[in-house]
C-alpha cells in the first residue's frame, strides 16, 4: 500500500507533488482490487477422489458475464472454459472431459470453484484460473499434488535357501514412489535380497521385494512401506517359529545325513506353515466380518439420522412456504428511530449513521436503544415479512409491544415485550428464551423471514437463504405488536450495511390467492400513524 506523506502548503510544487502521490495511491488501490486470487498453498488430493480449485476476485465484481478459464500449465491447455454464461467445450483437453464441473453459486460476487473428479497421478502439476472481460484480464496459479496410499502389504513364504528362509512382500496402488524396508523385532532395517518397483498404466507404483532370514535371527519380521508425501506407512508382521531355523552344526549334520529326518521335518514345516496361514486367514476373515457388521450398523444409524434431518428440513421448508402466504407490506416509522439511525425516504431501509441527529423531542422516539419500529401495528391475524441482513455482523430483528420503554436502555428478553433473534460480531446467533441462548445455523442467512401468528401466540423466524426454520417463540399476546429493527453500531467493515425490508414475494413463490375459506390470508395491519398521541 502506498503511504501518503505530509507536505507543506507553501508552494505550488508541493501541491503538484501531493496530487501526483494521490494519483499513484488511487492507481495502486485500483490494481489491488483487480487481482485474481487462487489457492495460496499447494493442494493435496488423493487418487480416486475429487478436489476443488477456488478462484475469486477480492473486489467482488459480478463475473457472470465474464469469460472464466481454468487451465493446466499455460492458458492454451484448457481444463474448463465458461463464456456467455455457459460451459464451452471447444479446445478442452480430452483427459478432463466429463471430469470438470464449475461451481458458480457466488459468481455474481466474483467467486467460483472448479471441481475435478476421479483424481489420477497424471493430474499432478500447475493449474491456474483466468478472469477476463472487455476492460479487465488477470489470472492466478497454484500447484496440485497427488498422493495414493497403496494396499496393505502381504508376506509370502518363498522357500529355503541353504537352511535360511526366504520371504517375499508385495503391495500395489502407491503414489508417489514409496519407500519400503524389512525390519526385525527391534525395528532395525534388514537388507533386501531383491526389490522391484513398477508403474501401471495409471501411473501407480507396484512393489515386490524379498529378504532372507538367517540362522539365529528373531522370529518377528515386518514389511514396512511408506508414502513419502503423506508421511504415512503400512506394515505387515510375520512370526516364524524357532523350529524352522536350525541352531547348531550337529543338528544340521544329522539333518543333512538323514533323509528320513529331512522328510519328517519338511512335512512338519509344511503342516505348521499351512496351519499358520489358515489361522491367519480365518482371523482376517473374522475381523473383516466384524468390521463389515459394525460398518453396516453404523451405516443404518447414519441413514436414520439423515432421514430425520431430511424430514426436519422438509418440515421447516413447508412451514416457511405456509408463512409466506401471509406476506404484508412493512414500512419503517422514522418518528420512532433513534437519533443515530437514518431511515430511507421510502421507509424500507435503516442504517447506523454514526452522527446523532438533532431531532425534535418525540415521545415515540427511542433515546437509548439504536432501533426503529415499523409503522404497522398488529392486534390479530397472521403476518409475514422478510428483511435483508446481507453480510452485516451485528443486528436484532423481531417484534415488540407498542408500549415498550422508549427513553432508557432495556435488556431484551421475553416477558418485557420483545421477541427477537440477533447476531453478534458475525459469529454468534442467539435468542432470549428467557435468557440468552446461542443458536447453531447450518447456513448463515442473508435474508431473515419473520412470521407473527397473533392468535396462536407465536413468532417464528426463517432463514430465507436455505428456506429453513430457525426458531419459534410461544407466548400470549395482549396488545399491539410492531415490527422491530435494530441495526446496531458500525461493525468496523469497509461498508456500512443497512437493514432492508424486502419486497413482497411473488405468488409463484408460495403465496396463495385469497378465498372464502381463508379470510385472513391477505389481512393487512392498521397504520399507527392515524393513532392519537394518548396511545403512546
């Protein structure tokens, strides 16, 4: 960032210098806003899985009509191309056909992501994204690293070699090239007799290596294979009975001189070896069946949980659609606004002005709470409205009694005439029921719906962003209720964000036409502006 030094105003040259520095400062600010940001660190992906490449404009420009290109190594090697609001398949590299998908949920805010499926070793390398319009072009690059954790190693008995035992270890599906060693019972490395590492057509490494266990060696031998990129390894240990390894020369001479003894020992060895591997195989099968049983049980439990979550989500969406049938027009009452708040001319937005306005004393005006009420009052019926909160990090919304205290600070809690939901410092959603209770929301709302059912004594809140139910207050109302808006103080962001009443939903969005069986569907509130001063 360019700093702006202080200059004396004594000469014309000083004024010219100031102008030049201001111009350079503005040009650098504009350049910073037009940068393209990709992934700052290398991305690690596993073989066979999927990976996402995020890319965005920090200035949050609308990129829906821009050309967006994801490329490999250089711009001409096209992984995915978006232009004229659609996918363009021309010149796309064949190996990425049907494997690349653009996520553009937030493209109007300059943010997209490319999802790449079925990762293979050949995908490893440098990638980049390019945003381009008539007056703007910039790109960002990053590295993709690919790793594959191979199969569990298996050890096989190869036979005898001059009285010693030869073993072979094999495993496949590794990437990059793995590091493999034999270890004894103390963890010390044993020298390999042979080691062969090959690659298949997909670029995955297969390993075969052997070792000779000499006389006097301990019976536990392990084959250890490590992925150098993931710093993970897989091991398999085999136990060799001492009877298989001869220990003194007299026994060895008798063994060599007696054919019958050789046949008996060899037969015993084969029987015990077969028994050992059979026992090991049965143990593995038993563990596998137990694991599959536990996995099936866990899958069933997760299925039940997911079913319940889907049901609750569908139920919340149904409640929201039903509430939208009772949409009403809400207008803010500037006569009730705190002097530090500014209400728009159309009465649809309120913002913290940070300058206390010199306004006439009005018994309806809040003096200590940074809030404003709606002009509409409700004494019966069902009423729904929506409020745009955007990315604002502090706010309160809801309803309150018309007769609440206006001249001093009041703690918000049910029973004192307030039914509200709030957000504090962009990280904690909460309600007062009757004390402050934190809420956990799956998706942060950009719009909040408020539904008042006066006769049922309910005030419900909905997340319009994902059509879900947030919370419902249940109480007994005995007076006039008014919409409550509290934008809170400026939260330190680059922009001062208002609270805005959204337009009425369209009929196609879930609002039903009035009929004789539902007489209060379009019941509108009465306007408190026509009330007398004694009502305040």
